[in-house]
């Protein structure tokens, strides 16, 4: 598994291009905007972008999704509860952007590309359908705005709730083994480090 990270958009969202080196199949997580660096990486590595995965439906994670879909033919996937955010500019806080998901996921659903797979863990609290995507074979979590290095996502926006978000951290805590965490904003961390040092883990 290769992971390329691009900080994109007005609030430096982490957009991840992930691909299987053997098959050249790829997915893109949380494109905040259309970015030529990602387009060039897809071309330079001769990748086939199969999926655009959205951890949740806020503007700073979705506004490049439709453009990448139109350019590559990739399918957009998100948790089913995020459809109301994706399709409502007031709820996704863009004021103008609408994204239609091709695939609506639920707890435990798996996205496969090449020999790689990402499993959805529903982790609400930031939004109703906020989700982490977990690659068990490489012990990697793409945590969106559920979990940051030394922090968590906001819970004061539409559909957010602090106690629900803390319950979602409990689900992550129950994972066996250490995982590298690639969050929606900020630097990478590990699950063990967050469990030891993040004040929101109980």
C-alpha cells in the first residue's frame, strides 16, 4: 500500500491518494478541492482511480469529489447518513456545493481496490455519518474528523454530539493492536499514542 498525502483547500484538509502497487488500482479520500498535484500523481504512477471515499460530508472534505469523478470515472462512496450533508449546501457549510454519492455504505462495509481493502467503521459525533476507514492488513486508520493528533473533531455543528463522539473513540479503543492514524487535519499519529495522551480517551 502506498499513501500519498496532499493538503488541500482553505483549511489544509488532508487528502489521501492510496494505491495498490501491483494492480495500480487506487482510491482517493476526502478531496477538499480539485488539485492538479493529485491528477499528476494519478498519471505519473499510471493509476486507475476506482473510488472517491468521503469520511463525512463537510465542504472541506468533499468539494473536489465531483470533479475527480468526472475526470476519472471513479465512484463516490460515503456512509448513508451523510447523504443529507452532501446534498445540502447549508448542512455541508459550503453554501453552494452538492455531491451525489454513488455508493452509500453502512457499518462494516468494505471498499476493495486491487489487493487492498478499507473497512468502514461508523464513528458518529462530528456528523451523523462520520466514519473511519480501516485497512487491517496494514494497520492503518483514515480517521477523517473523528480523531486528530491530540484532539477530536468539532461536535457543535449540525448532527454533532460530544457524548456520541466519545462513544466512537471507545470503538476505536477496542481495536486490537496498534494502528497508524491518518486524520482529516494535522499530522499523523498512532492509536496507542492517542489512547495514552489524548485527553478525550477515557
